[in-house]
């Protein structure tokens, strides 16, 4: 998916190293929308927090969290370079408030802030995180007593809730099949 991804250096959209309040957040949000719209072929945006010193919950809520919510199921947003625990807690609280999951990547390890998958969909989500892309049939084949229809429902739910992205593809049978991929 690298050819379909872009990096957003949040600091480049901010006037200072600190993001405070709704007003500042709304100004940055407009700049972020312009950037996303100027890159229509990109599906995943990795948000780098390098050189961002701190943000409050209001700023977080009005910027990346709102952006992820606006483009849910169409484009994905994930954090990289998010090492500060206080900032992580503020981004998490803002994402929880808006009911928006966002992936945080540290090297090859990913975790979710905001909302988390339901217990019933968690195994499907973890399966998808281990692969660049996957299909419901692949998950069903590794899970005892799992039908393809049930696996497909779990993946569709994860896509609708913003945990995964998907693309339409042609199945071996000639019909339509969805390929799901992680937001990284």
C-alpha cells in the first residue's frame, strides 16, 4: 500500500509546536483537508508528530480525529512518531469522544486508540493487522467453525467502523470479493 500512502507532518500545518484549543484546531483542520483533497490517489495518510511538542484534547479532536471521522471507510489515518505518553493520552481521549479508532504505529507494532473492536470482531482485526491485505475466506480458513459469510460480516463491520480499509476485487468464482487492508 506504500504507493497509495502519504505522510502528513502535522507540524508543517501548525503555527507553533503546540496545538491548543478548538480555534487553532479548526484552522489546521482546513489546511489538512486541502492537503488530503490535493492527494486524491492516496488512501492512507501517516501522521507524523515529529517536532510537535504537545496538543490538548480540543486541538486533537478538531484536527486528525475529525479528519479520520470525515473520511472513514474511504481513507485511513494513522500516527507515527507518537512517543510522548501525555500526547498519546490526549489523542486517545479525543478519539474516544468522537468514537473514532486510529492506529498508532511504532516500528512494526500497531495499537489502536479511540474505540476498540468488539470482542466478536477482535480476532478478525488481529488477523488483518498481521497482513498487508486479506480476504474473508483467508480468515475463515484459519478459524475453526467460521463460515466465509461470518468472516465477511466481521470484516465489513471493521471497515464500517473505521478499523480497516477495503477495495473491491474479482473473486475466483468471478463474483465480487472485498480485499481488506490495515491502515498503516
